C-alpha cells in the first residue's frame, strides 16, 4: 500500500511547496492543444492542492525531444490551456529546472518547461532528480501514463524526496487508475472477460499469457488476430502479420485453448484507404489481395453475447482500422457492447490509447466505469508487472 494525496490532511498542505508530476503529453496542432483530455484528467489533484493553499509546481513532458530544446514541443501552450480549464492563471516557467523562475505563492500554480528537454530525464539521472526534489517539500506523482517508465521526474525524484525526509505520494488520478485496474485483476466479479485488439501480438504477449489464467474468456481482434489466423493455417492475404510470431501464437493457442475466442468472419478491402471496396468474408475465405480491416458482423454478435454475460470487462485495443469510418463498425460494436454491460452493472475498464479514442468516437465514454489515461502503463499492469513510478512512492500504513 502506497501513500496517496487523498490521505493527506489539507490543513498541512497550506503553504507547502508541492511538486506534481502530471501527464500533460497532449496532442498538439501547431501551437494549439488539439485534445485536452489529459489536462482535464489532471485537474482534481491540482485543484485539491490549490484549494488547500499549497504552492504548486507542475512537471510534465511533451513528445520526444530526446534531451534537446525543441520550441515546437514547448509546454507554454499547455500552461495556457491548463489555466483555462482550471479557471485561474497558470504561470509558465521557461526552464525545466525552474532556474530564474520565481517560486509559486500560496494557491498558485507554475508549470515548468518540458522535462524531456533535459538529457538526463529518460536516463533517470540522479543529480537531475535531486535538483527537482530540491524545489519542493512533497512530491505527488499523478502521471499514470508514464508510471511504467523509470525517469528522473517520476522515479528519481520520488527517491530523492524520500531521501531528504519528504514524502512521495500518488495523486488522485494515479490512485483512481490503480484502484480500478487493481480491482479488475485482484478479485474480479465473474464472468471476467478481456478484449484485446490492436496491430501487434508481440506487444501484448505478456498480457495474453498473464490474463489467460485469470479470465473466463479472452476475445482477440484487430491485426493481432491475423497472426493467430496464420497459426491456424489460414490465409491472410495482404494483411499485416508478424511472421516471426506465428510459432509463438501457435503455442499460445495450445496453452489458452477454448478461453481464447478469435473472429470467425472479417471485413476485407482492396486497401486501407477510405472508400476502398470492401466485403464480408469467413476467415477461411480471405484472398491473396485482400487486406483484413475489421471483424465481421458474425463476430460482433458473438463478442456481444460473451460481453453481455460478463461482470468484469477489460478492453485494450481496437478491432480494426477504426480511424477509417468504413472500417470502424467492429470496434464501435465492441464499444457499445461494453457500455451495455456496464449499464447492466458490470465493471468496465478501458485501456488508454486507441481503445479510449474508440470509446469517445462511439459516444459511450460516459457510460463506462473507467477509461485509463495510460495505455502502456495499463498494459504493464495487466501483464502483472510492477510499475516503477508506483513502487518508488512512500509506503503507507
């Protein structure tokens, strides 16, 4: 059990210098924030600290500048947007280490420049972490999306803060993520159904292996299903297949057995482009020039029946090329199925990334128990891995 901000007495936060590591790595359109979902998700923790009168210093990364200053990846526009959704000015500090930046006063928020402008950030450099820790009295890690990475602004700073006698605690968003994902894995109400999609089986091998012994049914779609098709001896035409993972898929099928449910039909198209001619075929009827772009209607119905009986559902990854409207029906079908299950009382947790975007596109986000803010971190948890960003926090009672 790790300490959380929710366990801190607000009265002791007044006037304290609190460093918050948020995940403000948002999509940008030039100098404009294109999607502020992650900014909005960070608000509860920042608001609690502001209302308590803390002096709040926020750290975050944006993109992958690889230790070099890139004006196109500056957090200045993010500070402006954060202030707008917070409803108060957020002062921007143009130096990642706060050099030359006046400390925040009680109830004020300052966002420092992109942590990844510092070369030592992704290397978890000890001196860099200590420099950040020296800027505050309490460290709050609310960046679940980076919790699976051991970086200086997540893991190193937590260790440095504890070394100097301070606390490192999880923020409200981090605690919520761990609670929902933990509940889904620790003692799930059954039937427990996991849905995995996306492009590659290699990125989810550990997840499939870990979940196969825990779930009652494991539904697989997306391009990763193609590799399983090949393991079954089926033709996949011109579709994406991980040739070097076919034997691995064959071994997984032997281990998982009937727990794993693969698509029985699929949508194939001449290309992945919008407007490309498409048709529905049985999975055994894919022709040489075909691209498998989605699961078929028979599969959507079969998946819906399984999901409809579930009491716990974890979904990570789309069923096809969902960003192309013509090929999004399978993913939309799963989105509505999990939303219906949640309406019926099931716990539904959606992993970050594409599946979260799919839930938003399908208009069901507000009908789900929880949408994770971190795809990679949620996958790591599902695979049974420890998260460095969590393990480095102070132990609770």
